[in-house]
């Protein structure tokens, strides 16, 4: 399963296909769950990378 660095390595124009592929393989929800866990409970570096990865996927929602 891809980690934050793997996700950040996906070209912006390839993100929709990346999401579709992982949704089809049923790994997208596990991947997002792992990123959320890192965002909420990781060290400072892990939190920053998880936030960047979620944002890169277009999944980070801010108020």
C-alpha cells in the first residue's frame, strides 16, 4: 500500500487514475485511514507528510 512519499510522487495529472485504481482494488479507504492516523497521531514529520499527501489527493478538508 502506498505511503505518504509514494502518494506525493504521483504526478498531479495522474491523481484521478491513482484514486480510481486504488478504489477499484479496495485499498483507497485503508490508505486514507492510515494517512489520517499519521495526521492525528504521528510525529511532526509524519503529520506534515500525511497532510501533504491528503492534500495532493484532494482529500484534505479545511474549515
